[in-house]
């Protein structure tokens, strides 16, 4: 049995609203699902997200991964007391994608008092692995961030 990880369980609509007028909106990222222990979103592979060879840009994959992991991290804490900030992200690009959508899912590897570690898997429309990423998040007192 899975225990929900959320301090405040978001809806995809909540997450989409938080992303207005940001890179998330500009790249067409859409939050799609929230489970007890995961958060998912998708991103189009189009003129906004490809590199000159017509393949999905690795940086776009990383932006998708950090978007999903950061949103999930934020929803696991009481943001009236602490805030979450990205510390480090890494990514391995496994497969090229020329069109359609890529779908990312973040799951926690560690949710601690001062840090979190998330794994984000990005797959294509056929569910083949495109990118695997790990995101380290710092959890800081709200007053420390100005």
C-alpha cells in the first residue's frame, strides 16, 4: 500500500495555474496526473523544443524534468514555513524523438527535512525511455530566501 507524499495534494489544474507566464507555458508543458507518490506532465516535441537536427533538445528534456520534480517537491512541504529550491540536476539522454509528445513522471527517492531527491523518467508516446534524470532539492526556511 502506498502512502501519499503530499503536504497539499495538487491537481493538474493547480500546477498549470502556477505555471502561467513562465517557460513551462511557453514550451507547452501540461501537467497530466497526480498519484499518491508521483506527478506527471507532458511536453510537445515541436519547433519550441527541438534542436537544429530536428530532434528533441536535451535542454528541453531537462527543463521538463526539473519542472515536474520541482513542482512535486513544492507540494510535499508546508510552503508557509519552508520553500524548496533546486540544487543539482543530471540527465542521461537515451533516445532521440522527432515528434509527438514526451511524458515525464517524477517519483521521490528521498523526502527529508532539509533535502529531497527525485527521479524523473521521460518517455516517448510509445513509452520508450528518452531521458532519465535525478533532481536534488534543498528545503530551506522561508525567511532564508529573499
